[in-house]
C-alpha cells in the first residue's frame, strides 16, 4: 500500500512539474521542420574593426557609421526539430539546421594616397571592400506564445572566409579564414495558420563574433594587418515552417475554462484518439479525470435549465448522471429538481384524468417511464388504478359486464383501497347479470340465463340466497332442453346423423376455437347459437360417438368453455 501511494505521489509530482512548463498554447503541435529561411538586413562593424601594422596608420572616414555598414544576406535550409524526437515536448522547440551568410560593405573606398594603389603586377585599382562568406550550423530555441507569434533565440557556429581588398574586375586580396560565432534574437508572425506549413515573417537582432588572424600580406599591399568582422545588426526574415498550430486539445482546454466539462471531455478524448504521439497526452488524460470529477456540477445546472424550459426528458437524463457523482453537496439540488419534475408529472396526470382523457393518461404514463423518476412506484400504481377504475365505469355504463369486471379487478390489484369506490358498481353489475337472466329466460336462452346467475353470485356472494334456487331450476331446465334437443335431432335429422371419426385421435381441450374442432370432426349433429344483450355469443354443439353416446361442447364467443358427455 505504501509503495502504491508513493508511486501515485511521485507520478503526481512529475505531472505538476511538467504542467509548470507548459506553453500558452498548451496542446499545440511542435514546430517540426523549417524548409527554408531567408534573412536580409544590415550590420555595423566596430570602430576597431581594422587592425593596422602601425599606430600611425588609419583609414580616413572609417569612423563614420555609413562606412562601417555592411549588407547581410543569409539563407538557412532544412531546420529540423531533432530534439523533439528524443524528448517529446511542446513547451519550446529546438531546431537544428545549416546556413549560409554573405556580408559585404556598402561603399568601396579607395586606399589613402600613401598606400599602394594597384593590384600586384597590374594597373587595376585596389578598393577597401570587406567581404565575409560563411557556412554554419545553427541551433534555434523557439517559444510560441500565441497562434500567430513566436520568439526565438538562435546560435550559429561556422567557418568563414574574409577578404579586405578587391578590384573592379572582382579579384580579391588580403584573404583569411576562421571560425565565427553569433547569437540572434527574433520574433515572427505566422500567416496561413490553418495550414500545416505556414509563412513566417519576422525581424531579428544579431550579434556576431568574427575575429581572424593577421593577413598573410607577402606582397605588402596594405598596412592593414587584420579585420574584425564582429558586428551588430538587424534583419528581416521570411520562412516556411511546419507545425505550431493549436489542436483540439486547446479547444477542450478553452471549454474546460468556460465550465463546459462535458464538451471538454469529448474534445479531450477526440484529441487523444487523433494524436497518439503528442507530448501532452498525459495532461489530456489528467484533464479527462478532472472533467469527470466536475461534470456533475454542470449536469445539475443543465438539468435546472431543462426543467425551466420544460424539457423534462433531458433534465432527468442529466440528473441521473449527476446522481453517480461523489459530491454530497449536490444531493439537495438533484432532489429538488427531481421533485419539480415529479410535480409536473402529477399535475399532468391529474389534469388528464379530471378531463376524462383516460387513453391520453395511460399513454402519458407509458411515455414518462423512460424518465426514471425516483420513488414514484406507489404513485404510478395509484394512477394506473384510477385509469382502470374509469374504464370499468365506462363499461358498466355500457352494460359490458365482463369488461367492466376485468378493469375493476386490475384497479384493485394496483391499489386495493379503491375497492370502496368500486363496490357500488359491483352491485350494479350483479343486478345487471340478474336482469340478463330474465331477458334470457324470455328468449328461452336457459344456458345464458344460468351463466348470468352464476356470474352474479360470484360477484356478490351475499345474493346467493336469491340466486341458488333459480340456478337449480335452470340446471334442470337445461337437462330438459338437452333431452328435447335429442328428440328433435332424431325426428328431423335421422339421415344426417354425424359421428366423431373412429380413427381420430384428436381430443378437444378447454380454450380451443370452434374452427379447430370443426376442422377435425366436421359439422356437429346438432348446433344451436344464442346471443346475449351484451353481444356475448353462446353455442352448443352435439356430436355422436360410435358407442351411442353424445358429447356436448359449449362455446362462448367461439372459444370452448365446457365439455359434457351423456351416459
């Protein structure tokens, strides 16, 4: 455990150190390669740039600034961020490259009259025209502080060739070579920042150290012993550079600062997936953890907003996410928002039920299940019970007793105390069945009358004393009707008597449809159909067997409900 905590502390410490050295554009792509760079400007030599063989010698006018001015042209190529391959980081960029310098004087000055005037063996005039040509290796350190600007510090080390004199034909005299060193400080403006390769325009201040040994003046052309090309100057630059552009990680960082932790996390994740080798991946992963820790606060605020605009689906979605957080301080806000949604939910259901919009109320209950509102199970049962109760009342009014009973049963299952409100309707249904008995008897539908009495007794057991005698009488009547039906069948359909096929293994079961039995056995020997006032259809089918028995099949709405066999 100590080892694990020690590792975690060490990792956090390293992260904090690395986070201290971060670029203002924290997730920028480092500068990769500078394909070329051109510099052009001017520099000034020092007052003591010329070394003479005698203190009495001097070059007239050299003390004037204009005569010490030299042109400076530089070309650098293929500067590459080699260090970035070894140490992945984007705080500052180290680019290594090769360069070429050309420096020459602005004015070609003739030597004093007391000095030699002509090139050896010719009549060509000599002119004091300092020249430096240099090849170097350079190392730059760039720091980008905005999308469009960066500063840099550059060091050069090279080998240079210099010359002091020239003729009009271009011949050079008093030559020497040596090592040079320089340091430059510059700033650049990036153009076309939306592209991988950008144009960079800048300005640069440079200081050169270029001291050389004495000239090998074997022909005694001049009292000048050496030239010190150390100088200071300014140049304008143009280059093409790759990298330096902000990434999606910087967008994510901006979103994080704005408090949009959800969007910030999504952008950090996208940044990681698209930049698998980026040096700030560790920080992006760290920021995702921070987003996860803080998202709950944003989710609660979003939920409040969606409650205000009555988008309760979105509100509940964010509240359920916020509930998973470890911040107890959010519990009160989460509960308050849920209570607001529940209050809207109850008001909506109350309004629908009061206006007798029962179908809409049931649909609303079904639709709002996805909200996942907490602690509404009992309320849901209560409202479902109310919906079933209203449907039972409607079917009672339409005298569809079975449907009414079905919905009243469902209402009681959901909320048992509602039975007190249902009781008057149960009595109405029971007496409705008794009314059906009278109607059925008048229509000589004894089976239907018996069924109505039985259902009435089942609904209201306290009226058994009224129905018991009628049930016994009707059962005797049914037996009588069976005998009468048998006689009628023998009189009128002796030649059409049908038997159950002897080879059939089919045995009807309660709940089968009459179509299935008809398909297996064929038409019955006797068939009678009756319809009640509640549009319930009752049928009696009689089949004969080879052993002179009869099987009675009773159907209710086409479904087999009872089977009897004669002795």
